[in-house]
């Protein structure tokens, strides 16, 4: 498919008989993204062709009666060679130990080798001390420290830079995802470079969900991001290619930037439906006005940067990932 963006989306819906996930296939012409002509449209008149609804072609991975996701072994899918799980944390002292434990369990089930990277983004609630205590007892856990808070994007980038795995899973340190669902990402990972989660039942208040809906639409129109849940913090990516991406955002814009640069580099991108839990401890700040304002500022910066890069000679383009 040289140079194509062949997006396979593995979706999920809470059906009456528990979850029955569906696999859908989109083709580049459905998405209207990634081609220079569309890029020009995105920046010239601020819109790209509208994404058509994905087409379903079959059921996949029903959940067990217990409601727990099936393991990689039950699904009979190959595990990953090595996996780094990146957990950005800002004031997550009540959550970080359980988040690491859940990440360990998911990584052990889905990868031959793994490491867990806790990125403490200048927390003031003792997150760092908890993380260091866990790391002292387990060499597979590493702590990356920002002395002062630098923002979600900066924390994500520090985690990516420190990672060493053939694969990297980005998720949050606040326990809002069921990392057992990583098993559903393994099959699409075989022929994709990035498998992104999308939240089936987002457990956030209505105003937050409405804002997210508007933001997703804006990201689609501005950048041609062809995914339905841009900010979902459940993304599995090929490590070497990820570490070569020139990411710059320090705030929440990092999620869009990651997807746009991956699309531009010709990554094959898929989607998997994941469940979302309400936060039970700590404070969410993803919807804070300062975070949103920073994201809009970084959106403008990303538009400028993309315009310059896309006008540069083709030799400056990033190499497409090579399957490991
Ligand atoms: N919002 C925010 N989150 C950060 C920051 N640095 C790291 N994080 C982590 O990023 C994840 C998502 O943050 P959260 O406030 O839960 O965002 P939300 O789920 O979108 O409301 C959590 O694990 C945070 O601890 C930061 O500066 N701001
Ligand atoms: Mg959260």
C-alpha cells in the first residue's frame, strides 16, 4: 500500500449481549487526508473533505461473561516483542500505584518484555515519592521527573523520549482506562503503526463531552485528523517511528500533533473501541480554561509548522515506519 493511509478501525459498542466489537475498514479516498491537495485545503480554506462513516465487516472479540476483556492467549494473537507503557502523571498520588500495577498486568499479558515509565510532571502531592518507591522495588518501572509542571504534552514527550520498547502504549495515570483491553489492540497492531483507542461510553460530564465533540470536529476540519476520538489516551504505536516524530506541543495539543505527524509520515492507523471509567481520585484538569487556551495557541503554532514542513522538499519527509 506504499504511501497509502489505509485505516482499519476496530470499533466497539456496548450491545445487549455485552460488547461485540466491530472491525471497519476505511480507505484513503474515504478520509480525504494525508495528500498534499487536502493539506492545502486544510490550511487554505480551513476544511477538508468530510469523513464518511466507516464500514463494518465483522464481529471481533466478544467479552467474557464476567465483563473482563479476553487475554491475548484467549484471543490467540501474537504478543508484542517489547512494550513501554508511558503514564504521564500530575498530582496522581492516590492513583499512581494502582495505575502502575494495572500497566504491569496488561504488559505482562501482551508483551514478551516491558517497562513502565511514570512521568511525574512537577506534582506537588507526593506522586514522585510513590513512583520512586515502586521503581526501587521493580527495575521494570522507571520514573521520569519534571521538577516543575510543564504540561501534559511535555510529559508525554518526555515519556516517549525515555522509552525503549519496540512498541509504546500511551495512557493516563488516573485509572480511567481498563488496560486489560490492550489485548484487543494486538491483532490490528500486526499491520498498523498506530492503533488508537476511542471511548465507547465516555465517563465525563456532559459539558466536557460536548466540548470534546466540538474539538474533534475542529481537529478534523483543520488538520484532517481522521479519527473519532483524538484525545483518547489509549494509543499503541511502533516505538522507533514514534521516537523519530518531531513532536513539539507542551499542552493537550500533543494528541492532535501526534496523529497529524503520523498521518503525514504515512503511518497505517487503526482504531479500537475502549471503555472509560469515571475518575475516582485526584482532580481532572484536561478541561481547565488554561489547558484549553493553551491548546488553541498550540493549534495555531502547529498549523504554521505544518505549512512550512509541507512546503519543504520531499526529501525532508519522514520515513514511513518499518514493521518490526
Ligand atoms: N491536565 C494535565 N494532565 C497532566 C499534566 N501532566 C500530566 N498529566 C496527566 O495526564 C493525564 C490526563 O489528565 P486529566 O486531568 O485526567 O485529563 P482528562 O482525563 O482529560 O480530564 C493524567 O494522568 C494526568 O495526571 C498536566 O500538566 N496537565
Ligand atoms: Mg483523566
